[in-house]
């Protein structure tokens, strides 16, 4: 949706498209976030990283995993904020603050997802 918002510069077309596409995309986003959480939890458990997280281990893998977990936590907070604003204002005129929160959280979610992927690749490359 972030890419759609950047490429679709006509405001009238945005108002026509977002109310229809946004909720559908939101459901896919929730499913993807759920898969991220479940697969991450399974990875932590199956690779024996759970104990390392709580024993103040300072290995590279543990430090990367902690950073990734903070990013995922911030991703969850931003997603909740974005959903709250988006569903509350769907098919309604937004205030400047609502616009800022919606677009800002969308931009933040987009980039944090890239960093989460980056940390996942780094962790997997060390553990392989």
C-alpha cells in the first residue's frame, strides 16, 4: 500500500482506491505479521536461542536477534497505530494528524520490514 500511495499521486484516485484496497491489504498484512511471529518463535525455540536471550549472552547471533525482536515489537506497535487510524477514518476525511499518523506509520512499517528481513538474513547466515 505504501508503494501504491507513492505512485498514485492523484488525490481523487487515492480517495477512490484506498477504501476498497486498504482493508483487503490490511488482512494480508495481519496474516503476514502472524506468520512472522509464529515462524520467529519456532526458530528461536528450535535453534536453542531462547535461553541465550535470557542469559545475557553477548554473541553476535544473540545481539542480532535482540535487535530484530525490538524491530518486530516496533513493527507491531506501528501496525496497531496504523490500523486504528485507517479503520477509524476509512471513507472519511482525515485530519492532518490522522494523515500524518497513517502515512508515517505506513512508511515506518515499510522500512522496518526491510530491516527485519536484513536481520533475519544475517542471523541465518551465521547459524548456517
